[in-house]
C-alpha cells in the first residue's frame, strides 16, 4: 500500500511507516492511501465470525493489514492485542453498542483510559510509534493541538514510552476543568502541556506552521498525533466496521452513522470505510453552534471562521471552525485532483473559503450528498440540554454534550433516513459535569479510575499565540534528543 498527498501527485509515494512518523506532508497536504482496499461480502462474513470469536483486537489487526505492508503481519497482531484489551478498556467488547429505540443506537467509544473516543486511535498509535522507533533506533517529538480530548488521550497513550516526547497545545481556558485535570495533572518527564493564548484553530495553525519549517521538523523529528496523521483515521475505521457487524446479521443490511465532529476526522474515517464498500447509507455530520461543516453540506460554501467568530460552547471539543480532515474527503470528491485541492486549501481557505464554483460545479456537491451519502445538522446549547434530559429520562442513558448533539441531529433527520442510525459516542458525561447537572439536576457518575483526578497539581506552560515561541520551547525541552 502506497500513500500520496492530497496536494501533490507528482511526488514519489510513501510507505505507511514513513507517514506514521512524519504526519503532515511537506507540501502542506494530507496523506491518503493511493487506493482503497475493497470489502467483499465474503470478507465481511469472515470478519463477522472473527469479531464474535476472537474480539475487537483481532478484527483491528485484519483491517490494519489491508493498509500496512511494511510491518510484519505477526507484529501488527501483537500491537493491536496490546492496544485493545481489558482492563485498559472497561468493556470486553471494547466498543459495545446499545439500542435507544427502534431507530437509534449508540456505539460506546469511551471505554478507554481517558473516557473519550480519541482513545480508540491513540492506544494503537502509541504501540505503532514505539514499535517503529525501536526498529529504527530513532526518537520522535510529537507536536499536537487539542480542543479537549485528543490531548489527554495522546498523553496517556504516550506517557513513559521510550524515545517519545509530547508537546500538546491547548486553547487557554477553553476546556472543562475535568479535561484540564486529565492533561495538566500528568507529571511524566516526556509530557509537556502548553496553554496557548487563542482558540483551537490557532493551536492547529501553530502546529501546521511548525511542521512547515522543514529544517526544524527534521532537527527535532516532529511528528503528529492529531487526525492529520493517517494512522489515526486508520484506527478509527475499525469501530465503524465492528459496529456494523454488531448491529446487522447479514451484509445486505445498511446502517447510517451520526457523528459529532468539528475537525471532520471521526466522520472522515466513516467516509473511508464507505468507499471501501462497507454498507453505509448516510454519514450524518453533527455540529454545534460552530456550524462551518453544516453550512457546507447545506449550501456548498466552505467558510472557515476566525478565532473571534469561533464560539465557546457547552460541547467544547467541537469548537472548531477550520476542519482539517475535510480536505481528505473533498480530495476524493474532486476525483483526487491534487492541483485543485491545493488551490482550495492552500490558497482559497486562507482568503476566506470557497464555494461550489471554485470546487468545479454543483456536480461535486451532488456527489458528496448522493454518492458519498453526507447529510448534516447543527445543535444549540438548549438542544443538547433537552436531549441529555430526554435520553436520561426515557432510556436511562446519560450522554455527554457532544453525543447529545449527535442524537439531536440524528432525530431531526430520522424521517429522511430509511436505515437504523448509530450515534458515535464522544466521551463519558463525567468530563462535562456542569452541563449534565444543568440538564438533569444530578451529577454524572464518576468511574472509580477518575475518583481523585481533580485533586492533584497542574503542570502547564502558558505561551502566546506565536509559532516561533512554541518552537523555542520545543528546542529548550527537546535539546537532549536533538543532540543524540
């Protein structure tokens, strides 16, 4: 399997382990598989039995093997077994699925060590990084940005690993106290938390700017754990497949997914498996008040917002107004036209965005809606409060605010969708206690592993929204590795 950039098809293709450690392409584009492997009915039947008899880790190994040919198959099986097991994940199914009613189900992606769906990818990513770095005798400096859950998931997956240092940018004051406690409470010597004066999109822009400095990136071996790293999306494809296999009994059944998303990474993994042939009907993009993506799917206009326009909401992990992984989907919608993709995301986005005409006409938007199956909707604070309350009162299930956005949007589109809709859970309610109390009048359950998380010290450095200052901080704290 070879990998290409969304912005340059003339460059030599890359292998998986090269893009695993590099993250972002040197031309500013995102890596994609040169082709999508196809899922035959016979293979899905085989996987249905495999999931039932051997579990999630065994299924994950088979999916990863389709995309990775430069790591031995036996090693892949060992890595997925180390990534997905109990008690690291609280439920033996890893991703259990529960039915809310005759139309809606929830896929529980928050059984991992930080109670967020990001654990599903990060735990495998940590194993892959450590394996490949040891094989090469190299070190890696991970630079990431988080709007809430990516940071803690990455840090818990990478803490204590040989040859890895993590520098994680967070928007100062924009995460919940629980999210901050999870990240800033870590005192591991290879973990560095940075609170940036700005919003998530500013953090993400700094990550991209640092990565664009080729000399600095090479000197400090800068890599990525954000969803710009293809390995993240690869890991996420597995739970779409496992969920499909759990809620269906035969391959002639189709289901839809409602996905709360701000950066488009989670739902982009769904796009990938749909292109692989998984019988998915609709991919429903659920946003909050920062509705850049919903606006695109409704109108065909992609208009990223400025930091000043990005609202702070009660589903803060989706307070994103510039969706990085959107480029991957549009690259496919443009029949993999790298020149147009580079113009749209390298130039037009910086100028304020683009519309249907710049994409090449209405047929591109129709392809996205019809062939790719995308639909969308948005949610407000009042919507998510009502949804949290209703879901708890009627079904005895307490959901976090982001999952509530997914349920709200799914219910709004239920009459237009003929198939069962599975809402992808984002996090456990305990991470957003204030909103849960506002909605239900009661505190969310605190899992035993988080009982004392709010009590510890905090370890974080405040920095201005300045890529050069961030680079200097990295240089000051990664100097030992750079000199080896």
